[in-house]
């Protein structure tokens, strides 16, 4: 029953005739608050004379003042479509199938666009699409919106027009022909049938012209060897899924060796099935992704690798070439070679040694094995460069023989070790043209700087492997006044029409049995991969020559390319600069990696300082001919072979880069003779370098419940309870399984969708593609080196890298179990914090675990983080007040706090600080503000889009449709996402697998992310 009682605040209110009382009843405040005057007067806002009482009067009693200010928000005017294109529906994504090859990286892609803007790159998974995107290709979407791109053509450094460029080029070519001067086309490897046809036509019209192919990171020795044996300048496209035993001598095939793209086939053999998995031996000096994945790794110099290769050749072929391999390696390498011989056609050997004789032995060994993983059909066409021809070109330029030099896709002023010689020779060339995305080092010194479009603005075709064909199509109109190199070639050849027409006409001669529209839709066409007829060479002479290899007198420098920057083309891409290196976990730098033993001899060190940052020594590198690279930061690297040091190419660029991206040192200056191994001396220099390292801890210290491991033998012979031990807790003074105890009451999750993400530690190579894909999908900000150094990195997904303290992780666990007493515990754990000299390595992707019993949810005072019906731990950003209680209570440490406003903030001058860079932002995901917590959302916008699409189409969602950015980007299949309420879904079967476990299972958080025990075939 309702009450009719009346209440009042004062006796005066009883006087109903009082006008003053009536006014007071209708006014929130007794006095009128001059909000307009207050909010519009900057002096008043900054004045210190305002009392606390006045401040409370203005703001504290009501939200009216803030509301009034908020009502006058910024107005963004937009121009609506006059005629809306049929294919564009606002809010609905369009996808374009395309392919990319920039002379270094290549892949078959699907490009997601929103309202005409490309915003995300996915892998094309249609049959025939063979190559997946790596981290750099995923990040290349941001390079499209690079504000430092060359926007219009320049002649002699002044803005010009394309008609002037065309006229100047035709005039120069005619002048060269009249004077007998050379016209040289200097390009990266093209792998484009239509472009090669245009070049052939150009040379046919100009007999004084020639084409020189230059790869910044050379594969010339392997190309020379293959050409000697098989008569074709190409590379073998290995299929590691067909190998049960893999031996690699200096080939980081899970990294950038031969362009990469081998990880998918490799991973297929690494997941134990029917009690079997492949076995992998790695011989190398630098610690690489391939070495990290290997079952047995030998840390040895390149000189020892050459001797080992000869020893393997002797055992496989029955030869008896004299070998001088160090005794500490001989027995182990002999065992590996004997196992390789026993494997026969199921074995394969690969090598990255830049020596033609070494590459000849690789071909000989695989021929004798009749290796199924080694095939001469469908060879790779992505490297064609010739060191010899590049050297001849420079000599011709120095002699004044080159009249006109047209460059495309190359930057020799930056990438040549003898770039000073090239620069001087360039001055003798009458007309030099550089087609480039940016006004880079070479474009600045060329007569004509010609802006080239991004591949997402271009038409083209590719033949990445012999017999395959793929299309590059534009996904957006050119943002600037750019023109493709091929369009200019067509003009020089006197051809009319567009390059699109030329590609389409040329394709008709290749895609027999298919149509242009189908190839354009699919992005790829699979033809017949003709096999190159077998040949032979003087392998014995090659083995004898290789056996003469001697170790470096001081140190052996091994140059390599990092997962982030590769050959350096995308040095102005902040996503890549901030991507932590999978091995060292350092971003925003290149550095010389040194073994612990050598570091002690030279007095080099790394240390964690008071603010939690990593500091390191500087060193000076001096080559045999006296060239010095000074103040090179030092990382003491576990697993680095004694007597060797590593240094990454791709850094040290200055031209056309924002100041924040001008980091590192140019290691190309040491790339003498295109040899990635140089003899150097190393000395400590003064000073200390500040690194941005995201992972201070190096080892697991025997905590085997974080990364669970076992051997294939134990996996096959013991029950799962032995090798996937379940954590136990005490309940009513009894030991029970931790999974049987709940912190809170559970509720029914069998209705609707319930999402799980499965991560197989056997298949994860640590490549980082998932990290960049997550950045792109979820608008994750870049914070810069200074903030990363303060442990304020914003990656929603991290890939933890752990070393073993002993030679194996099993040894770590055994040592931990043998601890007796407090003093032993302290000393042992102190020692276990230090990685071994040649440790085992494990990678573990970690993101929000989306716990069903999430400890973050219970401590949030404003209910900003809560649990969804579908299993996701959700964030309501507008509710979050930034207490960070959730981060403190998270056992996985996966939550990130926005210390600053990273969007439209000049203090963070990255892509979110300019209008062009913000075009990459995903409109389906909020851009977070200062003071807000954020973390992995399990890409809820993607799962909801899938549900809505299926609902609109009136159908059931099939397994595989549900994806997250990371699972979509994972080329090895390590990450699988799906609905565990679908009993036939792959993720449901993975959740029931004996290898499944949860991270920190004993905590009782009931995560929706599951891991699979790592099995090693030792």
C-alpha cells in the first residue's frame, strides 16, 4: 500500500503562497552559477584565487557544468555520397583478393576495406594461395598511410609533373642511343610476368639497354649453385611437411631464409600425431627462430658449419674429404648425419651459408637422399639478383659508360656496403631516376624522384613459384600523384592503354582453362609446375674447397634480418619498430649480440636498472679492412656461438623517416661483397645504452606449470597424468584436483556460443604475425621507446620467450626438485635466473585469458569489467575510472593502462597523430582515452559480426567461421578459435585433448584460453 505522507525541509515550505519558496523549489542552486562565464574564461579557469568552496559550487554540486561543456563538442563535417557505389554499404566490410611482393616479402592476401579504406590484411586461404603474411606484411597496411611518402614527382629536387618526367626520360634515352651510352634498368627481383615482358620489349627497342636485378639481401650464391646444376636461376621451394628429419646449417627457414613462408609446412610435422613428429637439428651461430624451435641446436661458427656440412656430405655420399671440425661437435654432427641418412627420402638438409660450394653440397646431399621435401618443380622465383652483375654495373658507372639509370624498388645508396663508391659513380650518370614510395637516400641523390604507389594502390601480377600466378589489384585509389614503374615503361615502349589492360591481356596467355574474372576474384591461379631436369656438378671439388674454411682470427660477424624490419623498407612503420624481437624481446633498436663467455672477456654487460629498464654496454666493430662501426649497443645473448657476434640489417635509416623512427645503426655498411659473414674485431666503448625491452625475466626457473614440456618418448609411453600433471590443492585437508574446486558458483554455459582459443606450443614459432594483426584489428596505440622502457607497452598480445637454465627445461625442473633448505633455495633460484650457454627456448603467446572466474571482475569498483555470456571478459571503457585494481589482481598481467592520450597527441608522433595515419583505424573498435584500462577482447567485434551475418543469411555458423585477429593471422595453425558448444568444432576436440592445460591452472580462474603441452623429439 502506497504512503500519502508529505515531507518538507523547512517550516517555510508550508507557506504555499511564498514566491521565494516556489523559486527555491525549482532551482537546483540558491545562486545562479555563471557557467558560461566560468567555462569561457581561461583566466578564470587558471586563476588560483578561486576558493575550494567556489570550486565545489561550480562543479561539485552537480554535473551541469561538465554537461554544458560537453554539449559543445567538436563538429566533423563530412561529404555524403552523391551517388553511393553499389559495392559499398556503410558499416559492412569489403574484401579484395590480392598478392604482394616487394622484393623481400611476399604473400597471398585478403584485404579488408571499410568505406573505401583498406584497414586490415588477412591471409588468403583459398586453394592455391600458398604464402601467408608475416608480421611485416600485416604491418604494410599502415605504410600505405605513411605521411612521409613521396607525394609528387621531383626533378633536380623541385616539384614537377609526370609529363615533364616522361619527356625527360624519352629525351635522355634518345640521347643515350645517339651517344652510345648504356641505359640500365636496376630493379629488385620482380617475379612479375607482365613487368618482365615490358622490360623485354624495352630492351628490344633499345639495344643499348640492359636489366640488372639487385636484391638488397643477397641469395646469389644459392642461385648460382642451382643455376649451375639445373640451368635455371631459381631457389628450391622446400616442403617441410614431407620431412621426418630436418637438418639446417645456418638456414633460419622459420625466419627470412629464402623469403620465409616455410613455417606452415614445418608446423604440420611438429605436432605429434599417431605417436610421430618430425625431428629437427639446427647448426647456427646466432640464436634464431629456427634454432629456438629445434630439438637439438649446435651453436657453432660459420667456419665450423662449413666443416660440418662436408662431414655430412661424406656420410651421406660415402666420400672421404678431409674435415677439421672441432671435436666437441664431431660426434653430435655425425649422429645427426647418420639419422639423416637413415631417414632417406623423408630427410632433408638446408643451408643458409653464403658460399656457392656449400649450396652445391646441399643439392648433392638432397639428390642422394631423394628427399621428398626437396623438389625442383615449382621453384621459387622471388630471388634473381646477381652479385656479379651489380658489381659490374658500379664499375660501368664509375667508367662513365652508363648514360641513363632507371631504378625501381631498390635503394642502393642505403643498402650497398660500398655506397660511397656508388654515390660517386652516380654523379657520372647523366640521368638517374628512382621510383620509390619515399624520397629515400637514393631518390634524394637522383635526377628524378618518381613517386611509386603502394601495392594496395596498384595493378600487377606475380609468379612467386614456377607454375603459379597471382594478381595484385588496387583496394583504394592512389592517395598521391603517383605512377607505377610499369606505366612509365609502357609509355617508353610506345604502348597505349592502361597497365591494367596490359596485365589482363598478358594473363590470357597464362591462365588457360580459367577466366580473368575468376583469377581476379580468387587472387590466385594454379597452373602446372614443370620440373627442372636434373643435373650435376663437381661436388667433390666443392667439398674440398669448403673443407678449407678457417675460423675468423678475432670474431665472426653474422649479419641477419630481424622479424620486425627485415631489409629496412618499412623503417618508418611504428608498428614494426615497436614489435619486440621474438628472441631478445627488445624493440626500437638493433644491436650486436654477444655470447656470455665473450662478453665477460671484453667486459660487456647488460643489467636491469632501478626503474626496471634494461641497460647495456657499447662496442666498436672494426672490419679486417679498417672500417669502423662505433657505439653499437650490446645484448648478451644466450645461445650465441662463442667467437661470433650478430647484427641486424635494416636499421640506421634517416631519409624520409620521422625522427622517432630514426633508430639503430646501418649494418649494410659491413655487408661487404654481399657476404653475411665478416671477420671483425670487437672492443668495448664508453657509455651505456638504454634499451626498450619488454621482458626482463629470461628463464622459467623450473616453473614447469607455465610451459609444460615432455619428450616424444615419454609422450608415447606414459599416461597423460605423468607428462601433463594436474595441479592439486587442499580441500577439507585432502588433496584434490585444482580444477574440481571453484572460487565462485558456476552457471550454465551450454546455451548459445561459448568461445575458446587454443594455443599449441608445438606449432608456435614466435613469428609475431599475430601481434601485428591484433594491433591492426583493435586500434592498439604505439607508445614509443621511452614508454616501452617504462614497461608501458600496449600490446594486447605478447609472446613470452623463455630460456632453460640448464641445457634443457627438464634439467631445470630436476634441479628445482632437488632444492633442500632455505639457503639452497636462495642460491639455486639465483643461479636459475641465468640462461644456459646454449639453452632450449620456448615461446608462449599470452593475452587476456578470459577467465570464467575472473579475479579482475570482482575488484573493479565501477563494474567496468564483466563477464559475457559467450565467455569473453568484457570492458566497458566508459565506465572505467583507471583504478588499475584489475591489473593488480590479474595473475597473467595482460591488462594495459593508458597513461596518456595516444591519439592526436604530438608527444606520441606516430600514426594516430596525423590525419593520414588515422585512416587505418578500425571503426568497429573504440579508440581508448587516457586513464582507461584495456586488454584483449577476444575480438568480440569479429565474433558478433559472424553471428549477425549468419542470422541475416538464415543459416547455421560452420566451424572455422569464428575467428580472432590472432587466430586468423597464425599461419602455423598454433592458434585455433571456435565455439566449444559446437561438439564437432576443432577447438572442442582440442579442449578435450590429453595435451590440453590452462595457464596457472592452480589459481582456479577457469580460463577460456587453453594451451597444449610442448613435445620435443630429442
